[in-house]
C-alpha cells in the first residue's frame, strides 16, 4: 500500500468533495438515462456537463520568481434535458376576494388529476 496521495485525473475526479462529485456525476447520468427511457421518441440530446476549475495559489518568491504552493480545484455537475411539455390542458378560472380584501384569480383543474397522492 502506497503512502502517496493519488493524483487528480479522470479516474480520481469523482473523489473530489469526499466522493460527492462522483455521486453527483452518477446521479446526473442516471437521470439523463431515465429521461431517455421516459421519452424515447424525443430525439433531443440530454447533456451531462462536468466543469472543473483550477485556481493557482502562489507562495513567496523563490529566486525572484513566484512559486506554486497549491491549486484550488472546484468541480460542478450540470444536467440539461429537453423541456418538458405535454398536451394543452384547460383550467377553470375563478375570481374572488381574499380575506384581506385583495382581489385574487385562481386557476383550478376541471376534474381531479388521476395521479394525485391518495387518489388510488
């Protein structure tokens, strides 16, 4: 077993943030695949973007030249999916007055949604 810490590369990238980045990458990939399975006829791309930013931290001058002390690394994971859309649905509109006397307008479903918690 080596006492040397591993270098940052494509294999160890997921170890940033104590493995949190690896988890975020896995979750974004799983969500992109699930969206493909839910909407297989939608030909638009699902994109998982991984951005790694490096910020050098200079130390004191070494023989007149700034030296590199360490590098700050920040990673981010982003999932982009095609917009969710469906068929047009018409809602009922009701106007009224709130308890404070303010006018309110409310849109309500013409019938209860089928996939509502407790509806089945």
